C-alpha cells in the first residue's frame, strides 16, 4: 500500500476535487483506493455521529465500505478547540494512526486529505507535516493559482517536506496565464527539484455555486423555484442601472444570478428575459404577481433577502471564496479535467506503480 497526502498552499485550493479526480482515475487504472482525512473542519450530522462533509462525499463517490468515523476520526468543533486550549485533549494521534491502519488495510493506494496548510492541525498535534512523517507519505501540493502561482508557499513546502514532496498541481489557472506558467514558472520550480504534475485550467462550472448554496448563505426565502435549487450559478451581476442598459448587460452572461432591489420590477423582468439561473431580490421588497408569473414561465428561482444590495453582494463574495464540490455534474467535469491534465505516467513512475488496466 502506498499513501499520498494531498495538501494545499491555502484553504479552498481545490483539494477535495483533486482527491476525487485522482481517486477515480486510480480506480479506472485498476487500483483499489481508500480515502482518509485525519481531521475535518466541516461537521455534518449523519444519524447519531458527527462526520466531516468531505468524508461523506468521497466515501459515497469512491463506494467505500469503511465507517465515516474511521475515514475521518477527528472532526474539529468549537468544543474540541476549547479543550485543546485547556490541555484536555489527549490521544488524538493514536486515534488517527489506528483509523489510518484500518481504512488503508488491503488497499493499493490511500489518499489522505490534508488541511488548509502543512501546519494546520498543530493545535491538536496532528498537522499534515506530522502525518506525512508518521505515515511515510509522499505529498502532493495543490495551489490555487487563479490570481498567481504561490511560489513562495510552494518553496516553503519543499523546504519542510524535503524528499517527501511528490509534486505540485496548479489549480484554477486562467487560460491566458498558462503559457507564462509553462515558460517561466515551471522551469523555475524544476530548477529547485519541484515537479509540476499538472495544470488545471479555471473552469466556470467548477467555480459555480448552486442556487441552494446561495440560498443558505444569504438566508434567503424562496418565492418561487425551490425545485430548481440544484441549478448552478457561474456569475453574479448587480442590477443597478436603467432598464435600457440592463437588457444588453444581462444578455452578455449565461447561467448568472442577478442581485437587484425588490422594488425594481423593470430590472427584474429584464433579468428574467435572459439566460438567468436565479434572481435575488434585496431589501425585503416582495415583487408583484407579474414578476412571479414570469419567473414561473421561465423556470427561474427567485430568492428574497432582507439585507440591502451592498450587504448581499458582500455575502456573495464570501461564498465565492469557499466553493465546495457537491454536485454530480461538477464531480464529472472535474474528474475529466484531472484525468486529462495530470501527468499520470510521471506520477506512477515517481511512486513506482504500473497501471493494472489499459485506458
């Protein structure tokens, strides 16, 4: 059995999607795969136990038979953090080691989901740096390169991990930056013995959020269209212009959510006439029956929120920085991208594995 720790330079870099894509590719190549997350920060109730959201998702996608409390033995809650500060948390490392042995037994490859950095989890004595050392696991670093490649963080990771760094995956790279990265950044990293395993281009679908996620973040109320809450939103627009400009403005974007004051029926109707995934009405203003009838005709969900437009936009900015992978459509697209763009031949060579099946 070989273990691979998937870590990142910062939170929300796309580790879960990379784990999903790698694991599905490994399974297609004939390997038995398990997933392990030493500690999780996204608690969800599953019956009588508190589990981690990523563990729940990946257990389902990989069809794992191990129990959730073994796949993710430590779920970080506020209560656990307070106990850690008071010095009342003991035995977590032993618990993690025991769970890892259980879920990895009989598997060819165990993917380990890391935290937001190599040092996250130090408060509990179970940082990724320690996990990599204790489990003799090679590490794949995922970098969110949407704005820039975090070269400093990658170099620091190399210094901390030494030969345990297997390689780097540059994620969410805008297409227009790929050429520069190939010509400048990758040669720079190679000179420092840092291997780039792949470049994953920024994909609008993977950066999208569902209407349901938006509704939960905004604490909004469905006036219509809750049955379409799985629809995905790729872009957000604010309807603050006059109606003549609004029509042309809205036509330029598909799969969008339009945030607009509920007292602007002309702008709301203009949004509903174009390819719109959701309309968010701000200020607590209920629309008239004509608006609701048009939304029903176009099958566009309408959310009502109490906050003004500015406050609503601020909340949207927060959710865009914390995009989760939940929807089946996202998983399929992400898995295809990863299988296409990751250099699996190089990856297998570096870890001493051969495909069991031909693609």
